[in-house]
């Protein structure tokens, strides 16, 4: 009794089920179906018993029914889920999701158990969603729209295919990061784009919108409208997620720009209205009165038929204009906009014009063209100047780069690439921090930014680092570019590579240090030893009675004296070289010249040294080595004098700008052929009585003062050395 009761209970549950529960045999014949079939399909259960279930399936689904039964028949205890359409009693179709199980070996079921539920509404919704999606895709495609979804925390961006295909990229080429999008934004539009985005992110605008140019995969620029909105923020109000669209507005935007250009044409220059016959040479039928003011022709002169319009087009542009006009005419267009070209004025001058023309139906043959020429000569001049400036920047040997107000590099010239080792591709988008060598602290850079952001120019020679980590020294000048509103818009930097110069200066400094050491040795050690040799040799000579030995000692004394003289010359040479970089200063000429005259008179008592004029109290441009100039010239006049009594006469003349000192002697003079080379270094040779260095030092020093020295004949038959020195107020 208990078993019968449970069986009845289960049967009641099956009959009460809201899902269709049926049993079919291995051939697909219905052997049982519960009452839910009447509610769902409208059939009485008893009428279905013995029927082939496949006969109730939609023709497109019958094969699915047969394949499912066939598969389950050979796989005991196997379960499958299928979706199919069954015919209702009223002839309509109902979607059923059926769980089908093999229960052929079950003593109670003895067939294939089917549990089906009505999913018609769900399938209808899915179909509507598919339809809606298809419509959306068609609408997006028709409107040239692409969708994006931006995770603002991670920087990841999801883009649909329409968006990437709009620019000719694949999804992989664009990447899944915001920087993939940023790198294709036109440099001239980036600031405006970033400002619009920042305004919305800061919640100052209800949504983000910007029209800007993006670089396509082919290298062209396409106008795109970007619209978006932050749709999720965290508890602190920080943006988390934004979604939006990109719309291809290239054709419309270019049309708008062309219209603006046409509207603004009168701002470029005066416009002259023409009407031509659309035939060879373009005879002029009408021209506005202002043609005389713009091109110098009288209207009647052009309308007479004696001058065709083609004749006033510059001969260098005629062939091009005819070809362009013919191509546009063959395309059947009613508007003609030619590239700017040159025309000749009545006086023969050349002016640049932009032509805007449209065809008009005249009702006769040939048709006519109505248009206007805008004089854009000044604009072309500015464009040429800009091109020349750009060419100069491109060819400059100095590194030149431009940044935005935040320091992001927007442009580098070829010299920048060569000097720094950073290619344009690597540098643009970075900041000048890529060049930092670590030599300078934060305070240095803070002072730098404070200077240029205040609108002032900054200049310094700093040590930077190339891309290959090699140190370089750059003399950099950074200047702000100021907009019409007085605000700083960009920065331009010019950097000269002074690495080689700095290394050379360091080498010179080391040489100067070595020369200074040599000078001290000459002044003290060698000269002291020579003086000691001279003193002891004289003592020995005084004590010696042997004539032959005395002759040897005399030779030693002469050689020692000559060596002392050589040390003096070498010392002066070192002094000149050490003072080469010293700035000149005002020097009292009277004190210098008088002291050297007193010295030479006491040293060479047999010579007669006199002055023809008084020594003026005047100041000249020189330094402490000026004494050496006159010492060498006075000694040279006596030492190289073969007269019995050497005579040296000094005369001085001055004007507002200079002082001329003339030192004349009665010696053998200097041949004309030698006068060009006498101031050369070592010209007389070190084995002569002199070293040949003295006059070279004189010339070197006088030239460093900005003066001049030369030689000429003296009145006494000898030579006269003339020194001209600039005066100092």
C-alpha cells in the first residue's frame, strides 16, 4: 500500500508540473505526456499518444529532433539540452528548451524522458536584442561612430572595431592603453584636447567634447569629434570610469573650414570680381572697378578683348593652371578652387592670387565662369618667410627643440638628434629631463622654471647626458613664446654643443699651469744657477794668470751671459702667453716709456738715446707687459746697430684715438723683403746674436692691445719701428 501511495504521489506531481514532461520511445513516438502540454501547446495529452514527436517540430528543427533521439538511443543514461520550436494547436510556434535523457533501460520510464519549458518570451527578447544590436551597429556605422570605454584607474581602454577601423588601425595596433590614443592626436590640437578633458574630469563641465585631428595609419590627418562622460567616481569623487564615442566628421569639418576660408577671404586681401568665357585663353567679359587698384589695369582695357586672362597669368604657372582647370572641368564640378598662382600687374610686378570660381549657365555657347581673385601676396610673403625660418631651423648646427607649457617636447630639429643621440620619435612626448646628467640639484631646476614661466629668457652652460650616457656640455638658451593674451604658450630652446671647447679650455688651463711652473723655474732656479756660474767664473778669471785658461774662462762667461739672456727671453715669452687671456687695462704711457729709457741708457752707455718730443701724459690700452714691448725695441735698435756710436731717437705723436711711438736708429736698416717676416717667431734663429723671439713678442703683445706695429726707414739711414696704441679716455 505504501508503494502504491508513493507512485500516485509522484504521478500527481508530474501531472501538476508547469513544464511539459513527456516520454517517447526509441523511434520518437510519444508514449506519455503530462497535462502541461495542454496549457503550453493547446493539445489534449491523450491525442498526442502514438504520434511522432518530430511531426510537431518546426521544419527547420526536425533534423535536430531526430539527431538527438538517435544519439541518445545509443548512449544509455546520456543527457542533452536542445532548443526547438513546436507547433501549437492554433498553428503558431512555441520555443521549448528541452532536457532530454535516455531512460530506455529504466523499468518505470522505459523510454526517452523529455522535460521541456516554454522559453518563447526569452527567445523573443533575445531576438529583439539582436535586432536592436544590429540596428545600433548600422546606426553607428552609418553615423561613423565608434565607442570607447576607459578604465581611468588602470589606463586601459576598450574600443570597438568601428573606432579603430575609422583610422585604419587594427585593435592590436591601437593597443589597450590611453597612450595609444594620445600618440595619434595632432600636436596642434593636443593642448585643446587635454584642456577639454581636464575640465570635465574636474566636474566643471557636464560632459567632455572636442573636435580634433587624429593621425591615420596611412599618415593622413582625420577630423574626429570625441564625446564622453565620467560615469563612475569613487567615494572621494575621483573618476573611475568614462565612456564615450568618436565620430568621423572629416568631410563635414573640411567643408566647414573651406567655408570659413571663403568667408574670410576678404580679410586676406582685396578681391577682384571677374567673369570669363569658358574657352581657350579665358577672354574677360567683365571685371570689377577695383582691378585698377589691385592689378593696375583699367577695366575697359581688360574687357576690350585685346588681353585674355591667360596672358596675365605668370608664364611659370600657366601650364599648371590650364591642367588643373581642365581636370576640374572633366569631373563636371561647378566650383573651381585652384592652388594660389602668380599674375602680372600692368606695371610688370608679380602678385600672388587665390581664385574662387563657379560655372554659370549662360544659355549660349560657350558657358561662362564667374569668380573672384583675392590678392594674397602678403600672406605668401609671410609663408615664404616661415618656410625660410623653418629651413634655417632644420639646417641649424645647434640643437633646437620646442616644448609645451608643461615641458613636454613637441618638436626637435635634426641637430638635436645628432647632438643628443635622441631621435625625434624617442624625444617627442618626453621632457628635457631625458638629458639630465645628475649634476644639478632641485634648486637649480626650480630657478630655471621660475625664470622662464615668468616670461624671461634663461641661459646657462650646463653638463647634460646623451642617449648613450656620454656627457656633453651644452650652452642652452630657453625663451618663452608669448601668446596675444600675454600668457606663456610654449618654450623654445637653442643648445650649442660646447663639449669640445670646454675640453680645449681645460687643456689650455693645464698648459697654463705647466707654463707657470716653467716660468717660475726660469725666474729662479735656472737663472740663479747661471748667475752663480758667472760669479765663480769671474772669481777664477781674476785669480788666473794663464792666458790660454783665461781665454777659456772668457768663453764660458760669454756663453753664460748668453744663456742668461735666453732665460730672460723665455721668461718674457712665458709672461706673454700667461697674460694672453688677461683683459687689457689703462696704462700710463709716460711711466712705462721713461722707465725703459732710463734702463737702456744705464745698460748701454756707449749709445746715444734721445727723444725728439716730450713724452705726453696719456693713457693707452695695454697691460703690465707693455714695458717688454719698448724694452725689446730699444735693445734691438742698439744690439743690431753696426755704427761706431749707436744712436736711437724716439718721437711721439697722438690724436683723439691713438698714440704713435716711433723708435728710429742709425744702424744698417732692414731690407724691404725682410720687413714682412721680421716679426715672425724665431725668424733670426737661435744661433745668432739674438733669439728672433723679441720682435715676435712685440707683435703679439701690441696686437692683443688692439694696436699695430710696423717697420720703415729712418731719416738716419737705419730702421724705424713704429708702435700705434689705442688711447683710453
